C-alpha cells in the first residue's frame, strides 16, 4: 500500500514538474515575443523619428560672401554645441533648475501646503519651457544648404516689374552650397525659420522700392575711368592748344555772343558750338601730320612732312569727330563698356555720351562754371543773409569741399563694405548662440532677443537700399530734368548742392540703420540716448567740414595781416 502511494506521489510530482517546465517555457516565450514586439516598435519609432528629424533647410542668400560666412558660422556653431553635449555642460541648466527650485521650496514656510506637489508644479512649468527652447533653438536637426537668389523683383516706373541683380553672375549662382572645406552644417528648426522669415520680409520690403538708377554710383564709376594711352594724352594736349585754344580766342576777339547753354558748351574740347559753327573747328588744322588721317591733296598740298601714302593734316573738326581715328571715338574706347550699358539705361539724350567724355578729360574735381543757384536750402537763411552769412557759407563750402574730396572715395568704399560687415555680425551672433542659450538656462526670453537681433541685422539691407534710392532720387526730385542730372553726373554745376547731397548721403546710410535699431529698442531700452548719438554721429561730418573751412579761412586772414 505504501509503495503504491509513493509511486502515485512520484507520478504527480513528475507531472507537476513537467507542467511547471512547460509554464516556464511558455512564459519565457511570451517574454521573448514581447521583447521582440517592443524592439520592433522601438525600431519603427526610431525610424519614424529619424525620418522626421532628417530634414533639409534650403535657405536663400543674396551674396556669395554671405553664403561663405554663414556656412562657417553654422559649422562652428555645430562644433561648439557638440562639445557642450559631450562634456555634459549642456545639461547643467537642467540640474541648476532642479537645485534652484528645491532650494526655493525649502526656504518657504510650512503654510505653503504640500511642498512636494508645489515643487513638481514649478518644475513642470519651467521644464516645459526649457525643453521647448532646447529642442527648437539648440539641437541641430536640419541639414543646412544655401540657395542663391540672383535678382529681386522691383516695381518699375510704369507699374511693371524689373529685375535688379543683387549678386554677381557666376558658376556658384546656379548651384546650392551645402558644404565648405568638406564640412557640412546643421541648423536648429527655429533659426532656420527665423532666417527664412527675415529674408522673405526683407526681400518683400526691397521689392517695394521703385526701380531707379544709382546716380552716385554712376558718378563714382565715371571718376574711376582714366586715359591709359600715352599717345592719346599727348594728342589731347595738342588739340587743346592748336584747336580749342584758337577757337576760344577767335570767339572772344570777335566779340561773339552765345546763349546760356552754349556758354556751358564752349567750356570743353568737344564743344558742339565749335564743331558745328562755321569759322571755328572747320577753319583750324592740326600742327603736324596725324596718324589715321590720310594725305588729302586739296588740303595738305602745301604742308610739310606729308604726301601720298603718308598721314595728313586733319582739320580740328575731323581730328575730333572722325568715326574711326577721331579723338572722340578713341576716348570712347577708353571707357569701360559696362559703364556705357549702365549709362544708356538711365540717359537717352544725345548729349549723354558727351557728358562721360567731358568728365573723362576734365581735370576739375569740383563744380565748373555754370548755374550756382541753391536748390537745397535746409534751415539756412531764406532772406539772402548778410555779408557774414555769405562769408560763413563760403567757408562752409570750402570746408565741405575739403571734406567731400577726402571722404567721397571713403564713403563709396564704406557702402561697398556695409553688407560684408552685416554678414560678419550675423556670423558672430550664430557662433555665440550655443553659449548664450546655455548660460541663460535655455531662456525663451533670451531666444526671443536673439531672434529679433538677427531679424534686425538682416533687415538692414532694406534700409541701405532705401538710402540709395533716396540719394539717387533727390537729384531727380530737386531738378526733374535729364540735363540737370547729366550736369550732376559731370560735376558741371550746382557745386554747393552736390556737397550738401554728399553729406545727406552719409547721413542716410548711417542714420537710417541707427534709427531702425533704436525703434526696435522702444520696448524698454534707452531710445533717446541711442537716437541722440545717431543724430550726433550723422551731423558730425558736415559740422567738422564747416569748422575746417572756417579754420582755413581764419588762418588765411591771419596770414594776410
């Protein structure tokens, strides 16, 4: 009997062991299956997350220099952020948040209620803000590339659209730049959005400015032209002595009268009055045989040093106006072809080319004989003034001329350098972002300040475009005449006006950006001080020039004594 009971117990024990083993195997299989399902879910989630994060930011730029410095800025930004992550410094603000909130709760009294709930509520509120700032402004999650914008559409005078090139033509302008020195860059989502919106708003503002020529730029380009042919220079000197001087002497000796336009015309070598009026350029001849003008028996038979197959003695009209060998045609070849294209797009009269040639051969850098009526009055005296007002105006004009001569080239260089300085400042802000945001504890307020700072820097482009438009259109608004604009370009008249406009140009390019930054600071910064400093800086150049003229006049008076 006992043997049977033991056998039964053994049988039951064996069956229980087998059932336990089966249960264990089933549990293990279930756990393995669950692990596999969870692993698959994680992989799918990681794949979806990677798909969401692996985005591209194709941002617009207007200049090759901007592309290079921005790419360098974001490459350095990525390197700095990577170093902060690897060293753990990027997590310090979160640790500081926990410590500061715990310390605040410990300092409060027992009447504040459940301190644990209070601590969790405060941590949750601040942590959400920090995580949002961290995720959108610090973590690079978009592959960065730059796409050049070759032109911005601007409204023409007829209401149509005209494309104004912003960047130079070249191979880089047809492709997208996504690396520099073999290194690629990534950009956080928020800063990509800030770049896109800032550029879009700026381009829309620029496109709203009507199309207009930059007369100051054309004037500066004309000033940069020079006669490089020594033989042509020598012939011009001979023409001035043998033709122009003789024609002017005859005009004065005969007591001839000319109207106001001809009075200005006879002040240069290519005077149409001398070319078209009988008895002047058609009556005088070159003092030696000139290459390019063949021997003419009816003209050169009695002249020495010439003959068939040799150069002859052209008349002054032929010497100047011949289509192939004339001085005018050869001077025209000395001018950059690009300048002719710019000039033809602005001026349509037949005298436009004469204006360029006249400026090319003129040795005068200021105003010449002509109308000196003042169109720019400002807050000067309107009643004509007294003798001391006239003297002070003359002294100011002398000082202004000195300041303009010394500063005009520098101002032109400054205008060309302003965009470069703008891009370098933006690059500096981009490089500083990892440090600024980390030290601020991923503050949304600091991120907002940096956002408006970048927008303000990008929007400077509009203010400089507006300053250029104002500078160019002041001439058109003051005179509303192509002849007057040609005279301005040629520096042939209204010298005092031009000096005033030069200082207005300096003010617009420097004061408008200062006012823009001051307006952005109206939310609480010291605006009055900024505006005052901007106005003081803008007027300092004109005042200094006037003071310099007064000082020169004073020294001259002292020496006269």
